[in-house]
């Protein structure tokens, strides 16, 4: 019975990522602002780190094999060689951290807000490394950081409320 339940969680998590992953706002000269990061953090918190990480892996594989589910409805292996590839490679450690931490903390808004901020900064680290490797200058990198941080804070603020509502409903 448990195996059936975990596969359902993985399927649901992958579906959630596939639905919200392509939604983005493109800003000239910056990486797109997406809901991918929220999904990458939410899914492991909701379904547990194991099912969440497997969902993220399936999401990445579906996108790599041509299903247009990445930001701006992109797909294919070439996305993993582009300037935002670092973010994609950061999905798995970010999801692991989010799910693992959520399983160990008391249900409280402040803790989930911290979780969202910390997970976003793990993802940002991987993304910035990818941008640096793609040739982005430090000045452009700094502008990108300043551009992304307000969105990270807003997504963390709202994401913590969503998780709190879900966790409170379960108890």
C-alpha cells in the first residue's frame, strides 16, 4: 500500500511542477522570474523529501526529453547547457534541503519562511555559479542578484503561508 501511495505523490508532484514550471516573466537582461522555485520547494515539503526529490528528477527528465515544461515553455537537453542551467542543476539539492528540513521542524510560519528563504538562496547559489560559468560578468551577476532577491522574499512570504495552511489542515 505504501508503495502505491508514494508513486501517487511522485506523480502529483511531477504534475504540479509541470503545470507551474513554464510560467515566467521575462525581463530584458535578466534570468526569467518563474514559479519553478516555489514548486521545487513546495513539492518536497508537501509530499516528503523522498517523493519530492524523485518528482523533481522526473520533471527534469521530462523537460530534457522534450516536454516543454521549463521556464518559457522551453525543453530539451540544450537547456542544460544554457546560461540558466545552474538553476536546473540546483533543483535537486534545493528540493532535498526543503523536504528534509520541513520534516524536522515544528509547524510555524517563521520556520517555513526561513525554510523558503534558505532554499531559494541554495537555488540562487547554483544558478549564479551557472551564470558565472556561462560568462556573465561580476557586475551583471550583482545586478541579477539585486533583481532576484525581492522576488525571492515575496515568493517565500507567500509560500510559507501556503505550507502553513496545508500543514495546519493535515493536523
